[in-house]
């Protein structure tokens, strides 16, 4: 598998290094609503474009989560990050879990925002057709966004989300990614992982709900946690950005362990927030 230098935005200079991976419908611009309010003194974020998206829209590849994980590890090597945390949205959380499976000793903490579980996401035939044809039918992309945000978002926002998705993704890559993140089941590869792992679910998302996280994510990760954002659906970065930041960064701050990876690898953040957010995590069952 040939390595590929992922295009990325590097933000902050904090000691705790974090790679953020976007989902199926967008490139790294998916994180734009939260970037201005991140704690860039405690963390340093690398926000990436996967192959087939954004500045990597024309990149060749197999467009699989395993390939994406290899690209993330290659980027971490290029940045000199021996250890780091991972944040992944939807499909991007599947990529992040693949990184954990490939290099568990390098992952400090794992966060999935509306994460596709390592078990994949089995879709009934009619839903599969809706998703599979979304590569070439913009109306299907709009329907998926509408359904997974509870059918309550303004039409103009839905249109803008579709326009961005079409602009930043290659249709062939978009379709190929689906076969990987939805179909592949690699949960035995993370079954023994001891990394703290937070799933953030949106209460308005019927597809990747808190109940699904309880039956997948929390069973996969012995140190798994679950937070549900009441005002969000599948796109918490847009729908509840401040609540999402607080939930994610409080979880990341809880890791105070020092890294042994040298001056440019991740170190412990000193401060820790309280748990007053309505998205405060619940423990595993």
C-alpha cells in the first residue's frame, strides 16, 4: 500500500496532539464551525483530507478505511508525533478505529462523533440503494442529511450541505468509500484495546444513535464512554459546536499521561474541565 501525504491544516501548539478525520459527506471543512473555539494551547490539531476529498480529491487509491488509517499514521510520522489522540466523524471514526487496530501503542484517546462502529453499518436493501446512489444523485445526499438530523433543519442548510459535499468529493471515491465503512467488520481487531474511547451521539440521529453505540462501541471498548448531545443529529459540528467542543476536549484533557516520543510528540495537558455539560459522558455498561 503506497503511502500518501494527506493534505491537512495544523492548528495550535499544545502538547497533546490530535488528528481529526472527516466523514463521508465532506472534507476537512466539516470541522470549520468548531475551529475558532478549540483550545490551541492545550492541543495541537491536524485536520486532514482523506483521499477523494478536498485537496486530495484527485488522489488515486482503494478508498478504504484501512488505507485511510495507513495515511493517518504516515502523516503522524511526518509530523514527528509518536503518540496522539484521534477524533473522527462518522466514516472518519471508522478510519480512526483502524489506526487503533494497526498501532494501539500510539493512540492516547479515541473520539468518535456519530461514529460508524468497527462492526460496520448494515443497511436494509432500500437504504443501501439510497446510500449507494447518493454518489450520483444529489437529492439522495439531501435526503440522507435530512433523515439523520431528525427532519428539523432548514432547507437552505440542507442545500448548502449538499452543495459542499458535491464540491469537495470525487463521485467514484465517494461510492468506493461506502463499500469499506459500511460493509467491513473489523471489531475483533480492536476487541482487546484498552484506550479510553468516547462515542458522541446526536439525539436527533436515528442511524448512529446512542442505543446503537451501547450495543457496539461500548461493547468493543472496555474503557468506552458515551455522550449524547440533545440538540444535535449526525452533524454535531454544525448543529451544536460549542457543546461538542466542551464534550470532546474535556474527555481529551482527562489523559494526563506523559508521552515518551520526544519533544514533538504528545504530552499531557495539565488542566481538566468539570463535567457540567449536558453531554457529559456515561460509563460503559
